[in-house]
C-alpha cells in the first residue's frame, strides 16, 4: 500500500488521531469549463468561466500504512510475548 494521503474539505473528515499532523493549503476557485458545458454540467444561470466551487482551505495528511501496520504488529507480538513469559 505504501504512502496514503487524505485530502479533505473539513478537518473533521480527517481521523482524529491524524489531525495534529495535518497541513493546510488554499484550493483556488474552480471555474466551469468548456468541457462542463459540453457534458451539460453547468446549471441554469451559470456559464463557462463562472465559479463552480469557491476558494477554500483544505486539509491534508500523509502517512505510510505499511510502516504503521508493521509497528502495530510488532507491538502486539511484544505484548503476547510478555503475557506468555
């Protein structure tokens, strides 16, 4: 699996245990394009070049799932060994 990234519009969409490591960035305005027009994805009253989604802050956190899983497995094995010992 390797490196995993969670990118979210709201910090609450990032698991609580990972929020402290989250970084922020500003997503610029997304505008309607010619492609949106071609596929009929522009609502009435809007046109190409109008704001589709306003600029907003986004939250992002990356982590290595394989490393985390290996560390958790090692911790569990140590606990089992301690209980058996």
